[in-house]
């Protein structure tokens, strides 16, 4: 039998050997998974190697989002050499992305999603409305939208929250007729206020653009939200059979517009193109307005190419060829037919647009809503 001191010394030796082996193993593991210093993009604490470069979670997510969505940034300060660090990394997305590429982040390491399912078009339903012979057809699949398309759809949603457009009944006809027409016009102004860069234009240009094209936009809104059946009944009951010809003309134009088979994104682009028309009136900043219209046209062309890869030129051509016909509507439908108030007050429409244009909206958008997929459904 061994002495007690010998047994204790052997136990201490075994314990020390186990501890040293465990420490060696932990050191090997920690050396393998050690955080590789600061982020090579902004200098923040790196969370690991992402896309081939040690980077933080913020720069990793930014790079992944930018490449997946094919976002085209522009330098905010036109330097194209903005300093990128922890404090300034959110100021210029263009320079941040360029630095991600410069330090070695690899685009090919990001897996692109195969398809992206879009929600159905934002159309209002009416149980009493008769089905239209030219119904909208929602596309089943689309790539991610451009920032311009996202802003247009978001503007439509914000305007609907501020001024909901609903069907009306035939009770108390004069009041209801006035209500639905003024609400459509108010919606048009609220929609324009939500468009990107519209509120940055000078006051005279905003007023002039809306006054020049409100009737074309009125027709597009009636088409988009299927308001024609109730609107036509109200106008007939209010004004009598002597307006049959004008109501019929409106119906013909609505049917022509619906025959274009525009989806909701194309309809929003069409409304923006009508609004940003530098040729209608004398504008102070005609160059900016024309540039905005061109950007919408480019975004619309990209969307149509993705929806109709084989007949994109023909489909886009049909939509653009409809614009001259749409502008001709103002000569077919007199202003006092839509707003009888114009007979007594010729400046009624101008005053109404100005009041709504500079009236602060009671609805406030959620700053978290930044993409099409984040919009309420």
C-alpha cells in the first residue's frame, strides 16, 4: 500500500496534466476562430471574415444588401473619396461600397436569390362594381425594384393613407358627387407631395405642374381604382341626360387606358411621367423636371423588360403612345363638368390645389418603411 503523500502527488500531477491539455485545446480553438482585429472598411470591431475580408456586422450587411439589390449609389458630396470610418460610414453609401470592393470584398461570394415574389397590386375593391372587360393582370415574379419604383409605390401608399379613395352611394347626390371628385383631386396632390424630389421644386413649378395635368391624373386615378361606374352614375343623376356624350367619352378613355394592361408599378410610373412634363407649362427649373421624367422612364423601361422579356419594346411603346391621347382628354372633358364650382369661381381648382399642397399632412410615414416589400399589404 502506497503512502498517502505519494497518492496525493500523483493526483496533483494528473490534474495538472488535464488542465494543461484543456488549455492547449482551447488555445488551438481560439486561435482558429479569433476575431481578426478591426473592420477593414470602417475600423469598427470585426465580427469575423465576411466575403473574404475581416469586417463588422454593419459593413457585411451593407455590402450584401447593395450587391443583392443591384443598388446604384452616387457620391453625396461629389468627392468620390469620402473618408469611411465608424462615425462617417453612413454618410456616403457610394464611397462605402467602393471601399468594400477596394479592401477585397468579393461580389461572387454573395448568393443571389432566384426569384422575389411581389405582393399583388394595391387596388381598392368594391363588391357592387361590375367586372371590367380589361382587368389588371398582376405579374407573378419580378426582380427587386429600383429605388425610383420603390419611391413611386411608397408615394401611392402614403397618399392613400392621407386621403383614402372609397366608393360612394347614391344617397344625397350633389354632396356625394362633390365629395368624390374633390377627394380624388386631394389624393392627386397628396400623391405628388409624396413623390421623390417633387417638394424640392420651387413653389411656382409645383403649382403649375399640378394645374396643367390634374385632369389627366384624374382619369388615371379613376382607371386605377375602378371609380368609373359610381362616378358616371352620380354625374348622370346630377346633370341629367344631356351629359351622356361626355360620360361616354370618359368611359372610352378609361377603357383605352385599361387595355394597356399596366400593372400597379407601370401605372405609378405613368402618373409620374404625366406630372413631370416640362413641355406643358413654362417652368422655372425645366432642366430638373426633364431629368426627373427621364429617370422615371429609365426605371419603367427596366421594369417592363423584366416583366415582358420578349415583347418589352412593344408593351412600353403602347404605354408611351397613349400619352398624347391622354393629354387630349382636357379638350374633351370641360373643367366645370368635373367641378361645377368653376362656373362661379374660375380659380376654384387652382385655389384648391394650392391649399392642399401647402397644408401639412396629418399622416406621418414610418421611417422603417424603406422598401417595396416592407409596405403594408
